[in-house]
C-alpha cells in the first residue's frame, strides 16, 4: 500500500472520528503534511486544551500525548506508536524528584515538559523551550531545581543569573548528535547563514549560534529576518516545515540530527490509530491532579 492510499484513508477516518491531528515539528514530512495543528510542545499543549474535537491523535512522543490527556481530560487521546518515548524524559523519575526535594527543601522545582506525568505531579511548575527563560525568571530569588535537561539549565543560568541546581539529563539528539565542530564546518560552508540553535544543545554549540531559541522561536525569527539562509541546529524535522511555510529562503539542517523516537510515527501507524482507536493515552487520577496543576500554572504564566 502506497502513501496516497494511507493519506486518503487517514483523511476519511479523521472526518468519521471527528478527530484532530496534532503534530510536533520533529515528525516525518508526510505526517507534518497531514497536521491540523503543527507546532512545538507549548503550541500543542495550548491547542489540546482548546479543541472541540472528541478525539486527538498526537503525533509526537508519549509525554506529549500525556500532556494532551491532562489538559483535555474529556477527550480521547491516541498515540500512533506505543513505543514513541523520550530518552530525555526517562532521565527523571518521581523518586528522584522527591529525593531532590528532601535535599533542597526550600527550592522551587521546575520540570521541563519533556517529563512523564508522574514526574510532573511531583513538581511546582513545568516549562518548555519556548518559555523556559520566562518561567525560570519568575524565581530569581529562589533556589531552583530544574529537571531533567542540564544543557537548558546551563543556558538559563548563564542568561538570567539564576541559582539553578543542575540535573544529569540530556537530549541525545542535541547533546550527542550535534557538536560544535559540525556547526563550525557548516558556518564555513555557508558564511552568510544565520545560525539558530536549540537550548537543549551544549554551551559549546550555543556559543556558535547567532540565535538561541526553541523551534517556534526559530520559525518566527526565520520569517522576520532579512537573511535568506539559515543553519538550523536542532532535529532535522523542523526544516521541512520551514521550507514549506517560508519559501524563498534556504534552511540547512545538521546532518544526522535525527530523533529515532519521533520518526516511529508513520502514515501506516497513524492510519491504524484512527482505524482501531489505538493507543489510548490516559493518566491515573492519583497522578493527574498534580501533573495538571503544574501544566496549568505554566500556561497561566505564559499568556
């Protein structure tokens, strides 16, 4: 069965199920092209909360679908591939958060949205790459436990002079598959290009960048900039959206910066999710209340 068969069936089933397809910027191009809403974690969290559709198919990874289920508890939230997880999210557990609180009882605990619902239930507030600086800056006079991304914590601490306790976690795409030497080589090959880097990358990479921001910030900057050429230092999926939505400009990805988990969602798994109403993502009641509060607090401060 070819791509056109799956596209046709997905669109038919979407209408029948009254479903909305939410797609993260790092998904495969053919999945992005079917999105009702395409964006970063913050964009999609807001969309999930505001949708009227009874069914949400979340083309991303597990923690994102959990967040949608928390913010839209009356909706059926489906994740096309059950193994689409996030190694960064796996760097923090509820037990680890409770241990950190015991060690630093006066600290505010901020979790990156790249965490499980069970971890979110243990923290005070969440953030995304789009709003991390804004959220963390609300606690300038406090000791902050920030988890689980050490690179974003380092960037925030340097940018805002915050007292952040680092957590030993990282995104393998930004931390291991992207390095400063590769970025320098791209700059040599494309001397007129603006370098936009995601704050999940190490400081050695961020030091090579002209702009440090999340994926939604990269989209905004590329639209508004007079420059015609950009080196996009994040997962390669974002460049498809950029090329489609910002024609006439050139977007250069970092070779090999691919998240295997994001790429698990295919046209076939999306079709099967709608056909069989699988895989239904729910959050147990004992966890949901605390996790939802942490997400809602973030959204309130991000208006």
